[in-house]
């Protein structure tokens, strides 16, 4: 089975841990990668290997728009 890459953007450590625990509970064969907005804006990061992106949007609309634009640029 092929391992899938799941990119978790803007999740806290606690939220990331919960996601990892739930995926382990269902025996999902995935590689979790945690990143922030600063890492997404770094074009050398090579985020295109992600098969699934989980994106935590904030209450700040402008920040969320910026994050979405940066993620779209990667693909």
C-alpha cells in the first residue's frame, strides 16, 4: 500500500496530536507533516508531494485569504 502524505496547516500541537491519534486508530497508512503559514510561503519547501491538505482557517479573514493563496501557488 502506498503511503499518503497529509499536510496539516496552522493546527496547534494539541490538534495535530488528535489528528495523528485518530488516523492511527483507523490504521491509516499516512505520513503527517505539520506546517505553518511561514513554511507555506517558503517556495523551496516543496509542498506538492502532499496528497491531502488539512487547513485550519482563522477568524482573521485576511490571514485566511493569504494562506489560501499561498497554498494554491504550490499546486
